[in-house]
């Protein structure tokens, strides 16, 4: 097959940043995705409806002309988040989900939730409103090895939470282990996972072998080859509980190529072509549309995008870096070839 026509995809996990950096990053997503779930981990974070409305306005103003891209907004849960915050956000029709970051788990998560056990009223309200909870599923305990943090979170926090709030819709974000895949497969209805392109493409060898590769460092960190294969298998299986969320998270080159490199991989410019490439390798191009364009929308109760896009087999070299405010950002697969591209319409 040398070309494939699918409904316009959605990205259910995207970091857009703000200001000039956002303007530079946004075009890559808006070109190919119809909608994206915008992560709220700005500094300070987007915690209430008013902030989400303002951020959405800045995104819409930064969009390329004639773009139909629709940002779906999310709230950042904190210890202080109230039932009213959730209700007001849900009634707006603009905020589609709330994100649970255990405090300290990742970039800009210092004001995340410190005691998940105290969030009961918020989770009850979200269940009532049918507002999905997006979960960064990693414990932050110093004693827990970073490669075990997702599994331990699932066992000690997520599995009990899913049972305690049986009507709460839950998305395990950026599944990075075979354990996460197995958990979602056996979970009750209303539990799903997003899958990034980098967790399908990379294992920890790609960070640690042949020189340290900070541009492959993200959270949750990419894991073993066995985990990678389980993730590819889930994404390409046709199972509707798995859908695309790129977790594209740009950082300037200076914040990646230094001591204490920031976590985050800027995949937006190459995500859809690379997803296509991996689905092709798995012999599953016929399931690409469900994964990119149907399953996530169905989970969130949204109709699929009406427009179609055409992907064609056409090798292109990925730029070594791209403008990012007054700095540069290195995209995923920089300087390497991708086998598919979006046909210009
Ligand atoms: C994200 C970021 O940079 O905002 N980084 C990452 O490695 N994924 C934060 C996050 O989603 O964990
Ligand atoms: Zn993220």
C-alpha cells in the first residue's frame, strides 16, 4: 500500500506551552490533527475554568489562518480543587477532562495532588458529570525505582481507584509498560489508555546505548523492548480502549542538552507519519484510522472528525531542529527518515 485515506486524527495528549513557543509548536499539530487535548501544566497551571478559557483563547489566536483545529481543554487537579470547580468546568462544554499529576511526578507538576485519598468528592463529581480523569500513572516515592513507578502506581493507587469510583471514566496516560497494557485490558468498561509514538518506537536502549540521548528522555521514561512490543501490540490490535495521545512536549535545545535535562519529547512534527510507519510494520495499516481518529473520540463522547486526510508513502528527512520562540527545539527522529507523509490538500 502506498497511500491511505483516513478521518482526520485527534491527539488526546498534547503539551502546547504558551506565548511565542506555543505559536511555533502549534502549527505542527494543527496541520494534521482535528482536535487535541491540551495539557494544563503551564506555570502556573490551568486549574479553573477561567484560566482554561483564557488559555484556549490564546491558542485560537495563535492558530494558522483557516485552521479548523479545535483545542479541547483540561484542568490540572490540585489538593484545593473543589467540586464547584469541576461542575463549572464541565457545564462550560469547553473543559473535557481533568488531569491527575501526583505531586512532583514530571515537568511542572510541583502543585499536583499530594494525597489522592482526599480527592473523593472531586472524583464523585467527575463521575456525575461524566468528565474523564486523565492520570499520570507514576508514584513519586524515592524508594521506588523509576522503571517500576508505573507498575507500582497501578497496583497501589489506580486499580483501587477504578473500583472505588465505578462510574468514573479513567484514561491511563502514555502507557509505558506491559503492566499498564495488561491492566487496561482487564479493567472494567470506562478505562482506557493513550499511547504515544515514542513509547511505540523506543526502548531504554535508545536512551542509554551508544551515548546518552537526552532527546529520547521523557516521563514516563521509555522501558524495555518487551514493554515496547506490548505497547505496539495493543495500539495495533484494534482494541478500542487504546488510542493516540502523542504527549508531544517541546523543550528548547538548551533545556535538553545540559545537566539535568528536561523530560519531554517533541513529536508533533512526525507523530502521524511515524504512527503510520509502525502500523505498516505491524501489518495493521487497516487499523490505523481506529487508533488515530475513532477510538479516542468515542471514549470522550465526541463524533469523529468529518474531514479526511491522505497519508502517502514518501520518505522525508526530519529537520535537525526547528524554531522555538527565541531558541530551537529538536524534534523526535531529527535528521532521520520517516517513510510516510501527509499529502498536502
Ligand atoms: C511533559 C512536559 O514536558 O510537560 N514531559 C514529559 O516527559 N512527558 C510532562 C508530562 O506529561 O509528563
Ligand atoms: Zn504529558
